[in-house]
């Protein structure tokens, strides 16, 4: 086991006594690779552990500040990097639980500790004495001998202090502290309200007949959920985090479809205790005010300083260039769906709750693709072990050993030892696939333990998804969308497992927001790669491999319905950027629920998108990515589109260079997956692909250029901004 506080030359002189921690979190876990021991952790441990860890961290910072020796890279920059280890251990486990398996006790602690943590970190980042030491090292950097990773750590440490407000006046610093505290309170409250609104607005019906179109297994699962919620004899369908709901295409009863859609669309806007609109308006205003203190016109300009795109103009230009073709595609697809409705003898025009049902009918007619015929080939364990793990073995030589000896935070979580090509232990992987009320929506990856050569630690990583769990005794079949998500999240895990950094703060997925989704999206390529498919996509009853023609239909159908599939994501990304491009004066004029609704509508309607037919993937009121705590995607949801550009161009490289080979995997690992946040992202991509990224493969994949589905308009007419085609770094 690595020592908790690694020995360093020129460490802070012992002018301040560092308290010794007590309790479970005081030392690294004694389980393999320091994996958390959930049998030794209770809810009541967290608050005292947080308080103790903050006290120790404060003493460590005081020791750095009071070191009588001149500031050096080791006694200041590395000392800062290595401070707060106990606080990191507490936070890592606590926020894993509040995301994936929370309860009222943890929620209450979250609400209390969030503002205190914000104030705790502000007390360091806004400390003039501490910043003077950092600045002294930074100003002397030209005379220092450092590795490239050392230089990156120094640069990021200095910029983090400046970005936090170290160069503001004392009055400005106090205002930043107050804003940060209030933001911690409001974003935590937003997240909790959204979760409660999602859980409380499940669709409930009285009879099986109302759920006609769903499979017997799905109806049985709805009966079970209703019984669990105290409604024996009824049927309940839980909401998922997105606006559209997966049951909508199958439901035959239009009134039931409309109810389900509206429960989803109107959650958190019903004027009840879970209405989030005044909260999100306050969050937007606070962020705009904070940006102004730093001389920035808006929050987006403030937060994008370390992004690959670097400024909102580039991101907005990148997205807005797609709008004309996208709007035309939405109108064309709506007309097509109305024809389908009329051909079926029905007399209404398509609405959002109808869209996917009739799009699915058109898809079946055009491509003879029935999603219910696809699911039997995708059994969950086989997707993970024979698909995701198989691809990782072929590309990188990894092997996986399921284990039963590690404690988990929920009985449906499974764990695996991950071994490198040479047989050495690379890390530990936790897989948490199923939807439950104690889990927030969406899918994500994070670390229990970060890789660091300084600490001698290896990664302990978890993937969390929200797949509806099959009824007891039934096979756990998943949709192809869920298959893609499983490959996607494991792409994040690979980014973490292949980390090769000295410093944890630069390790693995510690990259720019508009880069971190790129490796995970690339990993989706292997979900439909023929060799991988033959190994995992087998009928759960017959063992028959999925027919090639069915995969061809899936891939051909992927370019259909882009007006909705692509449109809802573009709209969400634009909505995010619109909220975070408000000036303080503009934001302050939006205070009431009605004003929130009006701004949300106008910000998208003005672009010409068909938002009444294709609402955004998330309405503002449940847009956890940008308004919850943590909200790492604020002014950053465009990242999914930006990184799709990098992804599609990289898929082209893989396919042109032999596909699923160890040589290709090792090259991608060497140039991208192992680099963490240690170098320029354009340079990293060029090291991999031999050139700068190009948007054309993305447009082709989406069917938004001539030759794609529906002969969509070419969006590349005229001059595109950097970040659109022929990408160059933005100066």
C-alpha cells in the first residue's frame, strides 16, 4: 500500500503541527488497490470525517504558507498537490453514494457540507500569502528544470488560482466567496429537486390494457414498480432523465403516450415544492455576476478558458452552422411522419409524444428494423463481458477477472480485476447498471482511487448506468441504445485505466470538458464492429449470432430520424450556451417561472428550430448537467457535439488502418488514452491521427450532407468557424 503522505524533498518545514486523522477515512483503505470498504462505512461517518479532513487540510495549507524556506516547485506546487488526501477520500466515496445510492441522511449532509466545502476551498484559492508563493515559483519557471508534466502542473496551479480570484481586490474576493457559497447551496438543491420530481412523476395506470404495445415482461415490471410504491394492482413506469421516454414508441394508447411525455416534460415546472425554475434563474444570475468580477462578459467566457474550443464564439458558431440543415430535416421528417399517421387511418398531426412511435414505423418500413427483434441479441452480461471486455482485449490486451470478495454499495454492483497485457494488475472496475429511485438519472464514470506515480496508486473506477431492471427470473435484455451507452462509459473507464501520470490532478480523465467525451465516444465504434458483434450479440434463447443484415439495418437506420435524435442534443447544447452567455443585467431580468419559460423558448425559437415538435433533450428545469452540483457541463454541453467531431474522424482513422488490432489500440493508448491532461489537445489529436480534426466524417455519419439520409442540405457552405471543418487551434 502506498504511503498516505509521500516523502518529498523540500517539503514544508514543520512550523505547523498537522493533526492526525482518526476513523475509517484517516488512512487509505486496506482493501486491494485501496478500494473502499463499504462494510466499514456508515452514513453517520461522513459529516465528522468531512470536518476532520477539512481541519487537517487547513493545517497542511498553513504549513505551506508558513514554510520559512523560499518557495520552490517541491515545497509549494507539489505540496499543494499532495495536501487534502483525507478530504479526497471522504469526498470520493460520499459523492459516489449521493449520485448512485443516496438516502435522506446523505442528502441532508450534502446540503450542509456543500457550502462549507465551497468556503473551505475559497479560503485557500483566495489567500494572498499562498498565492504569493505560487506566483513566485511561476515567475521563476524559465530558470527551473522541470519535466513537461511538472510544467503543466505549475501552469494549471497558477491559472487555477488566478481563475479562482487570487488577483481580485479584497472586496471582490469577498463577493466571490459569497457567490460560491450560494451557488453550492442552489445547485445542490436543484439536483435534489430534479431527482425528487423525476421519482414522484412516474406514470401510473390502472389496467394492463392501457400499456398495450409493451411486452409482457415490461408490463410485469410496471406492476412490480407500482407494488413497491404502495399501489398494488396498478402499473407504474418510472421516468428517465431525458425528455423523451423509452416506452413511448411502443405504447399504442395515444392518451397514455401524451400523459407519459407531459409528466416527463413538465417535471420540476408544476409550481410545487420541486419546481426548479426560480432556482435555475438565480444560478444563472449568480454565475453571470461572478464572471463580471473577473472582467468577463458572461459565464461561458469565464469557464471556457481551459477548453479545447476556448471561447463561446467558437462553440456557438460550430453549432449554429448546423441549424439550417437541421431545421429543414425536422420539417421534412415531421411531414413524413404525418403521412405515416394518415396512411394508418388516423386523423391528427404528429406531436412529440407521437414522434418516436411513428418514426419507428417509418424506420421499420424503410429498413425493416424492429427494435423488439433486436433486443433478444443483447443480454447485459454478454454485452459487457463478451462485447466490451472482448474489444478491450483485442485492442489493448486487457483481461478481466470477476470477483466476489470486494464490498459494494448496492447488491446489483459487480466488480472485476483488470489486468494489463503483461498480466500485471492495472486496476479494479465496478459496474452499476440498473435504474433505482436512489440514483440520479443518466450514466457516468468516476474514480474511487486515481492513478498516480507519486502516490503509487492504481485506478479504481466505476461505471453507473440507468437500465430498467428486468423482472425477477427474466433475462436482462437491453436496447441497442443501452449497448452503445455501456461501450461509451467503458471508454471513459479505459481513459482512466490507462492513465500514466505522476500527479493525480492531471491523471486519466482530468482533461478539458470538451475533450473528455472524445475517447468514450470512440469506444462506441466497437459495438457494431463485425468481429466484436460475432462474439457477444447472440440470441439469449437460441445462441444464434445476430444476423449481419440486422446490423446493416441498425447502421442504415442510424442516419434516419436525425431531425429528432441530433436535434434534441443540439437544442440542449444551444440552450446551455444561451443561459450562460447572459450578461449580469440580462440574467437579473429573468426571475420568475414564466420568465424562465419565455427565455427558454425564445432562445431556441429565434434560431428557427421546430421546438414544439422536437423539444430539447433536457428542459432547463431538469438540466442537471448544467445546473446541478457539480455542474461541470455548464457552458459545456456542446462538448458532446465537439467531441463527436473528434470521434467520427478517429473512427475513420481506425477503419482506414485495419480496425480492431493491437497495433491500433497501442497507438491510441500511447498518443491519447495515456496522456491525461498533460498536453495541448490539438497536438494530442495530431499525434494520433497525423493531422488536425475534420468535421466532414461527423456530418456524413449524421446524414446532414448530400448523400446522407434525406439528402439534407450541405451545412458547409460559406466560411465555418474554427471547430467546424479543417479545425485549427483557436488563438
